C-alpha cells in the first residue's frame, strides 16, 4: 500500500516538465526516505536524480519499498490535468499494474482521479559516489537558463571555466564566438539573486549545450542553481526543491579527441 | 569536435 499526499501538487507537475524530455521511461522508487527517481537519457550521456523526502509530504504511507515504472510523457499528460493549486495524492497497491493520481482543488469542490498503467522497466541504476568538486558555482537559475539559451544560438558546445576571476561560459560556431563571464556577487537584496563561486582549483570542461538547455527546464522549481565541476567528473546541475529535496542532473563532459 | 563521454565511464552500474 502506497499513499503520498503532496499539498503543493504543482511541484510534481514541474518535476515532470523538467524530466520528460530527457528521459522517456523511468522507475519511481518509493521508500521510507521518500519518493525518488534515477534515470539516464537514451544515449547514457545525462542522468537525472530526483528526491522528494517523505517529510515534505502531508501524508506519506509506504508499507514496503516499491518501484513503479512509468512513461513520463503519459504521466505528464495526466498531471497536466491537475490545477496548479491542487493537492496531488499518489496511490498504489502492492502487485497492482496501475498507479492512481488524485487531484483535489484547494476548496475541495472538485476531486478527480486518474489511473495510469505501469510498465516494467529494466532499471540501470548507477552508483554516484560523494565527490569533492574543484569548483561550485551557485547562481540565479534564470541567469543560467538565459546563458545556456543564448549560447546555443551560437554554438553546440559550451566551455565552462572557473578561475578566481569568475565563471566563464564560452562557445563557438559558424557565425562567430561568444564569452560570458559571471563574477561573484554577494551584494544583492535576496540570497537567491547572488552568484557565489567556491573554487578549490581552476577547472575547465566542455559540455553539449543541448543537454544543459534540457536541464534548465527545472528552472521553475528553484530560484537558484548549483553547478559543481571537477576535471575528472560529470558536471552536476542541482535545483533544490523547497523543503523537499532536489533534482540533480549529471552530464558527462566532452573530451578533445 | 570534442568527443562525447559516456556516464558509464565515470559511474559504475549497481
């Protein structure tokens, strides 16, 4: 028996919008810790890891660990039928091949339930060790989104370099080149508007902009984004989900041939 | 053009 009641149902809607273009099918894992997902894109270049902690749900019942395979496009279709202010409850029964999404309007005058077929998915779970990163950049998520979008109109890849001067995003394409440098800026009205650069050592890595642009679909989930870089590791782009957990995207770097 | 790495080169399957 599984019953997860999420008062801020819009969070789940936003999570689906952030993941459905990167991953087609995924197993949602439910345990005492929370509701989580780990899935790679079809080319095994990018990975999404989601955690919504059990404490973030108004009601969280998960009698035993369960994994539910879902087609994210179909799940998104169903969640789009929920209002932005709706409370969403996810229900499942042991051994059932369906999951139910129940939507309640804030004043309880409309209650809907949508039953979706589950699917068997061979999960390819990767072990991601805790790592020390050479540099961690925290910046407004809208700014990161803007940079990725702007640079992708010039080139296909971006070089992200962190030095003591700041973080530089560079691209080149047929029409020319572009460089955007963001310096640390803590003198802002709100902490989420700050750009904070923690650097242990300089790092420079190349990434496909197509994937970074896809990650920025998580922008509505958080005012700020954290980009963690190490020369021997995939980049981690993390959006914190208020009081609940996170959505993290991992992207393997490109290397010079 | 730089070559694209695969995540499997960094993280092991569990």
